[in-house]
C-alpha cells in the first residue's frame, strides 16, 4: 500500500539516490536545487511530497508544488517514480495530495502550469489526463560549457554586438514593460523551465534573490526605442549559473550578443566564487541557426540533447 506525506530534510539522500538515477541521462538538476528548495519550503512557497511503500518503508516517488506569480500560479516539478512502481497510479495519488495542499494553503491560485519536453510523451499524457492543455512550444539550444573559441563566435556574429546593454529590473519594466509582454509568448519567461509571469515583482524578485541580471538589444523605432531582444542571466547562490536568452521567432543573430554577455557574466562569477556550472539556454526557431551556434561549443553532456523543444502546459482553475 502506498502512502503520501510531506518530505523532510531527512529524506534527501533517499530522494537523490536510486529514485533519481538516470533522470535526464544522469544529469538531473534536483541535486543542485534541493537545499534551495528546502529554504523555499521554510518560506512557504514550496511543498515537497514523497510516496512511501508501507510494506518496505521506502520512498518510491517524489513530486513538488511551487507557488509563484504572487500566489496566482502553481507548478509541479521534479516528478519521479521508481521504475518498478510506475503504471500503478502513484503519480495521480501524488497529484491528488498536491491538489489538496494547494487548495488548503494557497486558495487564490488561478492556474496550474508545467513545462516538459516535447518528446516526453509520458509526461504530456499524464498532464493531459489531469486537464492540462499545451499553450506554446520553445525551440531550445542548451550547452553547459563556454564556447571553444569566443573570438570566433564574436567574429561570426558581429552585427549587434555593440548594441547589447545591461539594465536593472526596474528600468527594464519602466521603459519596456508593454514591449516585454509582447516579446515573450504567454507573457512569461522561463528560468530552469519554470514559467514566470512577466511582472515588475517577478523581475525584482529574481534580481535580488537569484542575482539575476538583464541585457537588452535596442533599435530605433517610430515611437522611441524598440526592444529587439532581452536576456535573463542568473547566478544562484548554490553556484549553478543559468543564462537564458529570449527572442522567440527570431534568428541566431539576436541571441549571440546576449550569449556573449552571459559568457562574460559566468566567467566573472567563476573568478569570484569558483566552481560555477554554467548552463546556456537560447530559444531559437530554426534548426539551421541551432546547428550554426552549436559548432562553437565543445562536446559535453549537452551533446546528448543539445536541441530540444520545451512545451508549456496550463490548466485554468475555476473561481
């Protein structure tokens, strides 16, 4: 018989042990973020759940609930079930308990969101069964190392390099808030595949709590400055640097200035703190652009899946 309860810090080793083996081809993010998530549990914005086999007292599944967007959005993350326990309804059992806790602790949540890979048919099927629908897809290029030759990358994409500017959260929102909402699909930006609503509160939160910085490329417009593209660059306190560039529906030339900014950002952080693990994520549409960019990077673990499609799924809740 399976029982579901809230996870505790004492469950960490078991959750990160066999339960997480093989997740994302052995490059699972959960080990990097687990202690950070425990801090969010203490703050009340996150809840961690485990499923226990009562006969063996072993943890056989894990899931989490994260509430964001000032209480308007909830997202489940890091679902995993031991192979021998899959197909037995445990994910649905976890989902029911998560739903109960959400209603009790966060009654003002208006929508549920989830991000998953387009090729992850099992995850998409589970979410559809729970009432989610797909809203948008992101073509994603992902690498986890600095390019082999930064100079060659700069030479290959010179057209916008002198126009990238750093900007703070409040200025980004004050000057380009409406343009930013139009630039990003579903008016949200993804950080570690978590879709955050574009708002001043979220931008300031990431700037202060996760050391996020922002870069913009501007062009002259009829009514003033036109926001061509924007980059989100995070450096979390657990020494995991994540750099995201958004300019959906555009070519690689928009991404490279932000990517070069991100590389410099990662190198500065590495010099200051050491042991930084950079992840460069750039959303592009064209496979040719993805291939063109990838040739500048050395082969590393991302060669397992350097190009992928992230699917945003959503379920609106009734009032």
